[in-house]
């Protein structure tokens, strides 16, 4: 069973603001579950977000590689 974190806990862990985490949630970059009025982010949702960020290969040999 996954452990759930608040957006503030996730922000503290990654060194960003809580607003950045909420922004990532609203843009669809980070999934979150709703429990009543609050949001919680599971470990698997964090891992999925990180894996999606690094799926695209980068060709460092071409100029303006992205």
C-alpha cells in the first residue's frame, strides 16, 4: 500500500514551493488524489511523474537538443 503525502510535504522534499506542486497538479504533470477537500499524492504518483519526465531521450549531439 502506498504512503500518501500532502502537497506541502512533496514540495519540501523536492525543494520547491507548495504552489509549484499545485501548479504541476493543475497542468496534469503530477497526479493527485482527493480526500474530501484536500489533495494527497502517493509514492507511485510521484514515481510516475518522475518517470514521465525522463522517458524522452535527449540527443546531445545535435544543436538545440531538447
